[in-house]
C-alpha cells in the first residue's frame, strides 16, 4: 500500500542521487584534464555525444 509506495520512492531517489553523483565526479575529472571525454563517456555507459551534454 502506501508504505510500499513510499519505500519505492525513497529507493528510486537514492538511485537517482547516486547516478547524479557519479556523473558529476566523472565530468569534473574530464574538465580537470585527468581523464579524456572518451573515457568519461565509457565509464558512464554513454555515447560521447550524450556525455557532451553534461560538460
């Protein structure tokens, strides 16, 4: 019921937060020149074109 819906919402929120944190970390590494755009896209399982949107 309601409790299950709330629990699922919390779970999805945590997953989204983790994903966003990973994207931010990889983008920062690319911007600092530590890793290439190609490697950043690969680490996030994105095409280079999709990854560009985060830069």
